[in-house]
C-alpha cells in the first residue's frame, strides 16, 4: 500500500467566519438557531419593530430539525411551512397552533412556473414579497428551488449544500426530485451572486443576505475558503491508470460504507512499462492463496470479480459464466443487506437473476 496522507491546511479567516461562533440548537440540527438569531440581531438594528415572516421547505412536523420553529414559538414570527408528506404536514398545526400566523402547506415544491414553485405557493398566502427568512432544505434539488424563486426576495436565505464537494468545485445536481445528490457551496455562491446575494456564513448550510445589507456584517473577505474549512476529498490516478482517493466513507442508500484508498475501481490486469498492473491482491490486500472465498466478506467478492475480469480470456466460457453469476449474485446480496430495504430469502434463486454478462 502506498503512503497516502493529507496535509492539513487552514484557509479559514476567523474574522470572516465569526458568525459560526454563535451556533446553538433549540430545534435546529447544526447550530442554525443561534446563527440565525445573531444575523437578525444585526439586520434589525435599524428596524426593531419589523413584522417578521419566514418560510421553510421540507418543514417536517414544524419542529424536527427546524430552522424556523424557534422564531415562531419564541419570537412570534409568522410563517409559511411547506411539507410534502401529508401526515407530517398535519402535525405542523398541532405543534405550532397559531392559525393566525402559521400557514401549513402540503405541497411538493416544483421548478416550473405554475407547477408549485415557491412563487406559486407563496402567492396563496399573505406573506410579503420582501419577507425576512427562507430556509431551503430538501436534500437534493435545493439549488433549483432557489433558482426558481423570482417574485419574492427574502432578506436571508439558508440553503443546504453538499459539504463533501470541494470548495472550488461548482456542482449542480440534475433538475430531478428523484435524484438525491445535493449541489456544492460554490454553486450556491454563484447562484446567490446572480440573484443579488452575498455569503455571510457556511456550516452544513450556506447563509446568504441581500447584497444591499451585506455591509452590516463587516466581512471583508467572504470567499468560500475564508468561510469554511475545505474537506480533503481528493481523487487522482497513477501513471498506470489506477485510481486513488482520500474519501473517508461513501454513503450508499443511507448507510455509510467504509472505503479503502484503493477501492473505488475494478481494474483489469494489464501491462505498463513492461510490468503487470492491477493485481487483485493489490486492490483488496488478500493474497491469491488466502484460502477459499467467503462471499459474506466484501473483500473476497471484490477479489473474485477483479480476478474474473483480468483472466476472462484464459477461462473456459462455461466456467467464467458460472463464476461470474456467483460473484455478482454475492455482490448484490451484500449491498441489499447493507441497503436495509429487504431480506433475500433464496440467495441461490436471486443469483440466477443476475445478468451474467454484467461487468
């Protein structure tokens, strides 16, 4: 195994990221309640009697991991809370029984005007066009939801981003509610500037204020690196094409699967500079003579698939087909177990369903 080590770098500027010091939770998940309170203390210094309104997408039951519940319960704010699950939406008015100022909307937010954009939904309520605070957290298409807002201009936007994407990468996930990838903080900053907003804080969410109020915060450098530590998530290749990485873990189907620095790919054995590259034991750490394969062990599954790819031409076609079906059946059973969606009652029958030509 080669030596792989990420050298720590501190690029954050404490003067730029000072709002993070106010993080605290009453209902929120990652300190948003305290940060939001300090932001509005600053914003409202010249408007102490303002009639406050907030909006939250993915509002759940109005309390769970909420960025607006404290404002509603403790500060008397009015709110529009939007939730796609009917049962959870019904719980909002039980948890926040203020019918004169809380509007619970059972909707799925869309992107096309006339098809449940935020503009469409808010138009059914008395919320003003320049309301105070929007919290956008739908675990996927947050960028597209904000992009679709045209008629309303909140003073503060708190929007979730994918923190595993490096600070310097603009990544906007597909415009599809069925895709759960999230977009990068760089993409949010770019969109914010297009809409007239500036970044003032970044945790697991980006906090953006309207550019005309940005000066109130005294932030000289609001670059992404000044605001948040970048993660050392790197990918690179050796001259021989082998892929290495410094990701700690990868999330599959809601579970965290541990990754080794060399386990992102299956490479066939090939020649490079007169030497074989891509042996199975280099990838898995298992030597060829380690004994019988244990298909409950993911590294054994990986080794078998790896070796089948590198020795395919030398194997009898029937032997190759049988071993491939067995290996990919074991791989599918392993990921089904870790996915946690259902148990496979008949592994042998399930294996027969695997496409024997899959690679």
